[in-house]
C-alpha cells in the first residue's frame, strides 16, 4: 500500500506501517478541522486502487473503559458474540439520550443489539435494527430513550452474528438527543439528455425529531450542467432537483454531492452487495451521484399488451407502438 486516495481526504493522511501475508496495518491521521461523518476512501497501491472503504470521523471523546459513560462520548471496540460488553452510565430524571451504533453502515458484517438495564438488571429499553431511512437493510441499532427515573444504568451491546474477529468493529456514540436534518440519496446515478431536465430526488431523515425546512444544492457540478438550489419544505421529507445538460456533450460525466448548510455530511445511502449465489453480502455507503450527459433517444418501441392468452396451435397479434425522432433516418 502507498497510502489513502480520495477526493474527500483533505486533512486526512494514511501510511502503511506493517504488512504480513494478506493483511496489513496503516496509521491514519485526521486533522482537527475535518468534518464529522463517514469519509469514503481507497487504498492506493502500485497496481491501482482498492474497493471503497469508509472512515468514521467523530469529535466525540473516547470512553476510557473505567468511568461511567457520558453524553458526547464514543465507545470503539470489536463486536463480540454471546458475551455482551457492559458499560455503566448515569441518567438524570427526564433526560433523553440517543445511543447510536455505526458498524454495518460502514461495511462491517455485523448485526448488533443494544439493551439498557436499570440498577436491578431489568431491561428498560432495547433495539436491534434501528429504523434509519436510506439504510433499507440496516442492522445497526439506534435507540432514543427518555429516562423517567434518575440513577445508575448499564448499556449492553453484543453481536448477534455467530462470529468474531477484526472484521467486526463498531462505534457506539452516546449523545443528548439533538434534532438535525440528515440528507439521503434517492438515487446514486442520473442520466441527463440534452435540452431536457432530469429530476434528482433527495430525501430527508428528520433525526431526533428535527422540524423545519432544509435548503439543498449540488456540490461539484461541472461546467456544461446546471441545477438550481432547492428546499425541502417543513411538511415534507423529500424534494426533486431539476438538472440540465446545458452544453455538456453525450458521454460527459462527473461525481456530485447533495449538501445542505445545516449538516456537515452530504446525502448518502447504505447499499447491500450480495455474492453471486445470494448467500453472503457486504455493506457499504454511497455519498456521491454519478451524473452523465446522455444522447436523446432516436426511437422507442413499446408493446401495447402486458399479457396474452395463447392456446396450442393458435396465434395472437400484439400491437406495438413505435415512435421515432424527426431526424431518425431508418425505418423500423
């Protein structure tokens, strides 16, 4: 490995410190001004780039493993099967805390469970798969809980997958519930035909009960394309941004991001990549849209029937609608 490679690694550097057989260790340094959130990267080698991975950048202080867990603190560890990790913390009466795990969304093949236990060991709340828009196959827990009674509590976290190892890292962040807008991709690709407008959908996760409108825009839009800023209304969770290929030629393309000044992370979605047989899968995070200029269609052919009933020896006529552009020189 020769280091990290990414269009987003401003303030982030990586170098190889050890390689043994098929595994290696790298030292990654993150500058203090790097925004929080997931950071996509590739490993740069003499033979090219690796597949994409993700770094999670956070300003949360790390739990020391001894004192009670406090809001604004993160636990980073390896997910274990059967034996849960138990973390003590204290909650005040009426306090609302959010417990969020980042693991599977960053590519680890985990399925974690978190539980909150009171001083007597009774389960007061738990979550397995958090309901996170944009992560259709999410296995990361997300639990927001309001504590009615003050006192000492314990957080349990364990892996439901019957394996362990270095490939199962996680980060658990504990924070005071804070409403904020999180943008989500409606699609990670868009083809724009000349003289036409294509609509790029962006969705909104109103995290921790965020209310209000959210301005959005495209970042990194190249010359030849145009897109006006848009706003997600307070009573909606999505908006469509019209994108035009003003002077771009067919085949021109670029990677763009959907951003808002109200949050440091661009719009993203979690994707599931299955093996050929569908037995195994890995997960990744996409935060860019592939934008391409396409040539207008010269013709179209469309069957006017969806289904037909045909007996043995019989025949049937299927009407077909054909449309051609004025400049199309051939017959169909």
